[in-house]
C-alpha cells in the first residue's frame, strides 16, 4: 500500500518509513502540511500518518481538509506526542481512524497500520486467488482468466490488472501506479504505462460492451469502472 507520512522530525520520519517499507508498503514523507495537501490534489495514497505539530499547516488542519475535500474515505492514523484524553477524543471525533502516542514501537506501528488498511479496504489474509466477477487472478501461478479462459499476461500486466481491480471505481494516479508496479523507477518512459493499459483493455476485454470501462483521467491517471447492465 502507498502511505504518506507527515512529520517534521527527520528521525521520526525515517523510523516510520523504514518500518513501513520493511513491511512491504511504499512510504512518502512530508515535513509540511501544505505540501502534503498539494500532493493529495495530484495523486492517490492508501493511508495517511499525521503528526499534529508541523509547520505551515498542522495535522488537524490537514485532517479537516481531507475529510472535506476528498470524495473517497482515506484512512488516517494520527501519531503524535500529545497524550491527553481530550486531544485523542478531539482528533477521533474530527475524523481520524486511529490515534497512537509517540514513541511507538515498530511492531505496534505495523499492527495499527495493517489493521486500518484491512478495515478500509476489506483486506484479508493472503489468498491464492482473487476473483472479481468473471475475472480471476491466481496469485500463485500468476495466471489471469476471464470466464474460465486463461489470458496470457506479462508480469507487469498481471500486477497492473490486479491493482486496477482491487481499486475498482477508484481513480489511481500515475505516481501511485508507478510506485506499486514499477517500484518508483525513474527510467520508465512515459508511454510505458499507457501501453500496458492499452494491452489490458484489449486482452481482458475491458470495454463497455463487456461491462467495464478503463479510462484515462487527464493529467492524473486511470480508473477502472464496472458498468451496470443498463448502461453497458
């Protein structure tokens, strides 16, 4: 998952990012609340970890902006040194999904993050297969099939298709896709992602007549949508 961390303490940020990266997440650090908000306007994250006292725009202000401005429910973990019950209650009532007081150990941090992600995205223990209607992804053999018919996909095509189905109807930024599929590689030509999307649209039949629409969002990224029968 893609996690944004807001904290102006470099040592704390490094600890959080190293901990979450070791657990398999992609971590992005921000020292100013306004910079995080600027990026939230441009790209998608799966979870926010917010400190309270940061320059420019405090964590509670960022939380307020997130709940007022983002259409999707983005899970937020508040991690701060403020330990008063009044502060904890204030942030939870303001829309934070969880609250931990610094310092927090690595195992507890990972457990809290994973718990939030499971609740937000209905994640379960790893399975061998993931099924979305007539589309099935065998995670062990890395084989995709449509209505029981195997479809030959490259490794990147398989990963991208699975990511899109896991986030059905949710806009995914190009930065998010690059992080998850291409692991933040800087040498990926801009057309590479577009080519992969085009191949998936063709190979998997992701077209309105088949009940799906895979469309680009200008200046942002892509979205895979399920179309109801009457609109297909």
